[in-house]
């Protein structure tokens, strides 16, 4: 059975974002999938994503959390209703805690959930696991933006 298309492939197939753009051949190209009340991403690092041999760079971890959490917020705001089109969201703030080295040898799993939300913003809490261990966490606030904002519809 084929896995459903990612949020990026469904709602932003022409995106060029470094973290999540399907059309950015040099980007991270993460794929976020709805799984119940969470949004999950499984991602495999390449050698250029390492801080040192076998360990993912902290900045790359931050980019993964930023993009995956943005997609989680956009999906939630769309699902909670009142929007005809999938919203564009931007990062208001996010905080990453690196708890232990994250292996680049095996895929990581990022799981994000909505902690709180209002009409135009969502606070997301996310975790990263590698080789069965929690390696990093993130909490951030992401805001839906209106037409006219420079990032509006950047995913399409």
C-alpha cells in the first residue's frame, strides 16, 4: 500500500524552501504526514548534513523543526475550519533543545502536535528521535499570513 502524499506534495508541490520544498534539489526535502492528532516526518540525513562523522548538525535540526512545525501549524489552522485555501504560515519564534547527539546513520522521526492555537496562530511542540532515543525538542509559534505578505503562497 502506498503512503498518502505528504502535506508538501499536496499543498506546496512547487515550493523551493530549503527545508521542505519538493522542487529544491539541494534542500532537505522533508515530507510531513498527518498521523491522527500529530504530524510526522521521517527523514534521512546525507553526509553534508553532519556536524561531525555520524552526527547531524544542530542548524540542520533547527531547519527540520522549523519547516515541519510550520506545516503542522498550517494543517491545523486549515483543519480547524473557516479557510477555503490552505494557509501560508511563517515562524514567529521557535526554541530548540538539543538533548544528545542525533545520529545521521539512520532516519530520524519528528513528531509535532498543536499545544495551543487561536484563529491565526498555532503553538507547536515537536520531538526528534534517533535510534530509539529522544535527541531534541522544539516549541514554536507559527502565524498565518494574509495576501500581500512577501511569503504568502510561497509553498505553491
